[in-house]
C-alpha cells in the first residue's frame, strides 16, 4: 500500500531546524520523534544555514541590509556559544571540599605546594590528607545500587519505586519493589516535586462551545483517533511562558506543541497545526480540549473545519474530562520545570522541548503503556499489526 506523501510548509521546516540548531537536539532524535526523513531534514538545515551565513541562494539574492542582519545573527550565536562555555567553566569551580581536594592534587602536579593550595581554597591540610588516604582504600561497590542510581539519574530523578523496579528488571536485575524502596531510602533517592497553580483557562465567554464528544474515552484502539489539547504556564524569573500541547490518547505521545509569552488563539492553532502536519490524520479525528476562549475562537474552529476534524470540549468546571493532558502537564512540572530556574524564555523553550522530544516521547516509562515509552509503544504496535492482519485472513 502506497503511503500518502506529506507536504510541509516553511513554518514547520523552520520549527524543525530551530529544534536542532537552537535547542541542541540531534537530527536523528528529531526525525525519529516526528517521523521525518533525515535526508529532508538535512536539506532544510543546509538551506537555513546558507541563508543565515549570507551564502548566495539561487533566485533569492540578499540585499545589503539582509547581509548585515545575517552577520549580526552569526555574531549573536557566537556570543551565546562563548557564554555557554563560561557557564560550564564556572560550574566546575564548586566550593565544596569534595571538589576542592582533586583540585589540590592537580595543582600539586604543577609544582604548587599543598600548603599554599589549601590556604587559597580555605581547606585544612589534615582534611586533604585524610581524604587522600580514604581514596586509596579499596571500596566494595554493590552492582545493584550502581544500576539503581544510574536509572534514577537517567529519569531526571523522577521515577518512583514502581518504575525503577520495572526498569531494573528489563535490564536483567532481579529485584522486587520493596527492595528498591529500601535502597532508595538508604541512599536518599527521593523524587522531588512541589505543586503550584496559575489560572490559564477562561471559560467565561459567549463563544460557541463543542459537545463533550470524547466523554472520557481515554483508551483508544489506534493512533490518530482522538487527541487532547490544553494550555499550561511555565515560570520564567519575573514572567510567564505558556505552553500549548496536543497529545495522542493511543500512545500518550505529544504530537504537537507551541510556546509563547502570552495566550492568543494563534498559540493553540500553532500547536494543532504542528500535530496535523506531523501525523497527517484522516478526517473525523476527535480533538478534545477545555472551554478556554482560545479553543472556542473562530481561528481554531476554522482550522478544525479545514482538515475535517471533530471538536470536543470538557464540561464546565470539570477538569477530569481532560485528565490525561492535566497529568502530562503535572509530570512536566514535577520532572523538569519546577526544578529549574529559567533566566529567559529561550532557555525555557529549549529545556521544555528537550523534555518532550528527548525524554517524555522517547524514554519515559508509562504505566498505562505497560511501562514503555510512547515511541517504543507505537513501534511495537506497528510491528504487531501485520501479524494480526495475517491471522484474520
């Protein structure tokens, strides 16, 4: 059966290129998550790079002002890279003693006396020699504890005992949940999160609303049958960044998202357009949301009508009708946002995108999916589909 050829507009191509260049994601990672071909993405990347560096493009000669803009953009990127190097360098100058002792040893190799190094670093010589003697003792390392710490760190310190137990069992470590819980308590491996709340839904409007077509049917038999959408906030120092996301109920995968410092109807339309462009759904797909004014706007309704999608909205004041998306936002904040201090919007956009593409869609274990990640679950179901068809025939 021939696959339908997908068409991508310039905005979507630029979004993909920005994920790779500005947000630090790899080409293979983005292509795997968004189901794109690497050849096409590399071509888009080359085209944007050629325009930004001022190289001549056939049919589009650059003016003097455009060349100056490209030059300024290149200088800004260089300054950002230099700033990142300084940040990483300063993070190594940690004042804790366990970081100071190795530094004393390195300075000693450069003919700097221990006494002088300890005086400058404000640590005691006796403490340094005691730590050096302890480091020479043979240590007994428990392999299970090492594996446990590794999995816990890879989960961004977000997994509890259930997910850690399942992840270790998949790695061949035979261990029970209560043993995992005991080791977490001994080694103080605690998932850290806190609750905050900011009102983002304004349902006090006179705009038309959709019926609750989804009606909490959160379990879907196949992909692109029902999506849920919503908006949440992200704290950025003294301001806010708003995230609009679209989630496929079949695999719990985030298929579209957009971020902006405010909440116009264009924000939710951009997230839905990204999902449509990436997944190419058939007409009749249900798109469920709350009764926010953005989702009741004429632009959003026109976008649904353009692709033959069916709108659905939660009952007034009932957050449980969109519980799956609410849970994703809670996971995002527990596992990433609440543990960060974003200096600006660009830093927040880069980190949230990395969470969605690099962790949530590709690595995070979902109990609803049998402790598989959304990408792995979709590939597994796609591999099993031909088998089911052959059995029916």
